[in-house]
């Protein structure tokens, strides 16, 4: 079993990231899906090899465009989502995830928590930690080829 803390769109709201930060030590992976990627620099230094940071449309220097993470028999496609038009549907995101061999896609950008399956791909948005909406993150458990996401409101 592997556990993930998935967050996105913190937009410099360090207090919100700090409220979630105690969970970083006790989980296997931490993924920030962009827009506030630099908010994660201290945690990436503190937990090397377990913190992954994507670059969003408001991030200019820190983070990856996209990444595939493999754990527990699953491949997870991670990105911010803006390049796949996620505000207008998840079909392009799901297609890119499948192209990369992934059955799970983690994305942000919309600031709205959402979990739905599109063309066989489990698409998970943890919501936003910024002040644009009710802050939330996703606690994701992978076990023997199954993904169980839970959106947690702060």
C-alpha cells in the first residue's frame, strides 16, 4: 500500500500548505500539481525523493511539466491540466494519460475538487489550497492495482 497527499493551486498561500505539511512525513508521496509550485521548495528539500512538483500556468521556474509515477501496479499521470483544457472537459487529459500508459490522471487548474472516470481513466483534482475556493487536498491510497481517492476539506 502506498499513500499520497495530492495538492494544487496554493498560489503562495503558505499558511494553507503549512496546515497540510504535517501529513508529508507520514505519507509515501506528496504531489503538488502546480500554481504555487515554489511553495513546495522547502518540503522538496526536506523530503527528497518523495515530493513531486508540477509547474502550473502561473509558475515560471520551478516544477516539471508532467510526470508519470508508478506504484502498487498503477501508473499515475501528473500535470497541472491547463495544457489539456481541463476547464472545458477531461477528454484530452484522459487521452494523454492513456498515451503515457496511465490509468489515473492527477490534475489541478480548475480550483474545484473532482473525481470522475473518463474513457477508463480515473481523473482526480484535489481542489485548491488558495483562497479562490474552499481549500481542499486529496488523500490517495494505492493498493494492489486499485486507487482510492478522498477529497479532504480544510
